[in-house]
C-alpha cells in the first residue's frame, strides 16, 4: 500500500516540515513567558525593578510566534489533507477496479455488504491513518522530544519528574492499546453486517413491504446495529477510563514540578519564570504522550482496515486470462460451443456437483433451447460459456478454443448474455441499451430494440429513448426491463447470444415475435435460449432437456415428444395449464 504514497512524496516531506515550524513556535512560547515573568515583572536581573517595555515587546513577539505557528499549522494541515485525500482516491479507484474484476465466486465469498464497507469506510480509516502519520504523529513526537530537551535545558532536575511521570503513562498507553487492538477488526466486521442487512433491505424494499416483513427486517437490522454499537461502546468505554487516569498523572506531575521548582528557586538554581516554563513543558510532554493513544487508535483501526483492503487488492485472480487475443475467428466454427465431459461444483455451495459429465456441441448459427426443472443447472451451464465460472472437470470450447485460453475480454466480446434477472441502470433507455455496445449507431439501436420487441413501448415513454429509468428499473414493468436487457444483448452483436430465461415475463405472442425476428435479423448468431415454457423454444433447431445436472436428451421438439419421457411430461403439464398457447 506504500506504493500509493510514493506519488505524494512532496506532501509527505512538506507536511512534517511545516509541522516542525508549528512545534518550534509552541516550544518557544514558554521561554518568552519565562522572560516576561523573570525580567519584565520580577526584574530579577534589574534589582527587582520590572520592565513594562520588555513585557510589551516580548508579548508582541509571542503574538508573532502564535501567528507564524498558526500559519505553519494550516499549511501543514492542507498538505496532509491533499496527500491523504488523493491517496484515498487512488486506493478507492483501484479497489473498485479490483472488485469489478472479481469472479462471481469471489464476490459471493466477500459478500456485497463487506465489499461496500471496504471500498468506503475502510479506505477512509486508512486515509485518516496517513494523515495522522504525517501530521499527528510528527507533531506528537516533536512536542515530546522537544519538550524534554527544552525542560532539561532549564534545569536537569526536572528530568526526574518527567521520567517518573513517563513510566506510568507509558504503561497505561500500552495496556489500553493491547485491550483495544482486537476490537478494531471486529468493529469493521460489524459494520459489514450492518451494510449487508441495509443493502438487502433497500434493494428488496418492495418484497419486504409485500410480505409485511418490516418488523422482522427492522429487528434483523436492530440486531446488526446493536452488534456494531456494542463493540463501539466497548472501545469508547475503554478509552473513557483512560483519560481521567492520564489526567491524574498529569496533575500530579505538575504539582511535582512546582514542588521541585520551589526547592530549586529557594536554592537559587532556578527562577520563578523557569518553573512556569517547566509547568508548560511538562503539560506539553505528557499531552503528547496522551495523544499517542489517539495515534495508536488510528494506527490500530487503520491497519485493521488496511489489512481488509489488502485482502481485496491481493486477492489472486480466480480466472486467469489466457493468451488468445484474436477474437475475430472466421471459418466453420465461428459461434460454436462445445462442452467436453464438463462437471461443476460451486465453490461456496454444497459439495454436490451441479453439472455432471456434460458432453454437448452447439453448432454455429443454431438456435438451441434448454429446458428442465428449476434448479437443475441450466443457468450454471450457460454461465460457463462466458467463463463466469470455470468447469471443475472437463472443458468448454468456444469457436474451437478452450475458454481458459482466451483473454476474458475477448471471450466476452463474443458472447452476449441476458441474465435471468435483468440489470437495469438508472440512466436513459438509450444508454442502457448502448451499454452492450457503445459504438453502435442509431440504426443498429433501432434494429436491436425492434427485434427485442422493445421499440414500440420505448416510443411511448415520455421522452422515448432519452427517458431516464428509475433506480433498478423501478419505473418499468418486468417485461419491459427484460426487453431492454435483451436489446442490450442483441446490440452487442457477438457470435453467441444467451438468453437465460430472459423472456419469462413476456406474453407468448410478444415472445414468439421476438424469436421470429431474432432468427430473421440475426440468423448467423448462435442463440442459446433457456426457458421454462416449451412454447418459447419449440421452434429451436434443437432442445436439450436437463435433469439433475445432466443432459437427459437433446433433439428437435417433435423428436423429443416421441423419444423423451421427461419432455413429454413437461409438455403435457403445460398443455393442461394453457394448451392453446402451446399448440
Ligand atoms: N452461486 C451459487 N453458489 C452455490 N450454489 C449455487 C449458486 N448458484 C446456484 N447454485 C445451486 O446450483 C443449482 C443449479 O442452479 P441453477 O441456477 O443453475 O439452476 P437453474 O436450472 O438455472 O434453475 P432456474 O430454472 O430456477 O433458474 C441449484 O441447486 C442452486 O442451489
Ligand atoms: Mg436459472
């Protein structure tokens, strides 16, 4: 993570330099105070006669010092912020990019809530740590070391007081930090949980209301929040003991300085002004030690967060890129998909294979249907084509090349997919469709939208293609969302188009028109269509019937009706439900 700071080396040098200026001014003040007391007021070097001019002049010097110190402090603060904010910005950008590059399995493993916390709160904690290190830490160290030097230069005897006070304070700091350290990691995990529940409920707010589960979900949130508050309170409670203990030690030290100072003044070894200066120095020294608590707190919290960010940044690439860069395959196998002895087990799921020994070839330009009971592995099978996951056993080939050998981007340029749940972004309809292929012109956009049966309803929207869609497509119906998602897939103009139950919300007439136009306008594309209804895929060249992760049969609709019992069963059950639609 230090590499992110290299760019800001100038700020890292200038911040402590200006901070040094501020501290020097702070340490200079007690000296001048001592002059005012000894020479200006008591007139120790002038037979007991004070000097008002000296008081005024030294007073003015003190004001000057405060001003210079203040300016140094402001400049150092500005540089520290410039450094930490820019550092945080770079880190956030890269962490986000890394999250974007995650495979589905990695995103599931971290959980969305935790990734949100890491990209937001954790980076803020590390940002604070950077700012604290180049400013707070430097200030504390300089005040501490400078204070001791200045105090000892007044009189070495004061050193005994510093030493005696330093030991218990150091003991306190170490004790409290040891206790608090493990709590900071826990604090971030609790925050993950709160974000996780929050995110699930905000995005699923409609379902929560529909099922009147507000109370249940509020309780779930309360529990998560309680966990966070509880840990926070434990940290705060710990530190609340610390401040009074430190204050007691500080006050005892001040009394000790006065006592030692009194003896020294009596013995003629020090002046009252020296004692006053020593009181200020001891306060500065011990305050500096106390501030190390805040610094350690920020270091502990920051390093717990840094560890969590490193876990993301250093997460090894799950699906390594291959070397095939040339996506422009021509020839016979353009658009061909082949599964060879493919089995698949979800890394985070039960150890049961979801796909078992699949052997299947989908030919270029073919319209290929997949049907089967819910949960039988249809989505999993097609997710292996653009390599959202790697087959646990066996291989998947696209255009005759193993998907593992492609650069992922090249492979995904060939394969357009409309997922089971349509993802719609809160921007215009046009941008949502062009998202699939930003280079596409207006004609291609119209062709894609017309093919997806989306053009007519888009024209009826208040501002047509420029209508802004509400968050998560809330302002559209389920079927409208699906048609926009399909337009996006079509406009990508890849060799392969996968529709994973992407027309489930369309009425049969619209769906039939869509498939009809798809084969007329994009005949060369290989189309893989997953559907729950036989009516959706009956015109496909071939249909695979899946059962429990295996392909039970694969043939045309008519042949399957003759040869495949499961297919006939599905057909008959759907015939009962709405026979006229199928026939
Ligand atoms: N990310 C995941 N982690 C673990 N298990 C998963 C994951 N996704 C799916 N599964 C499991 O894999 C099996 C197959 O899921 P898949 O989504 O492929 O089914 P499907 O045939 O597409 O079902 P549907 O028709 O309901 O969409 C299911 O038992 C499911 O529980
Ligand atoms: Mg599915």
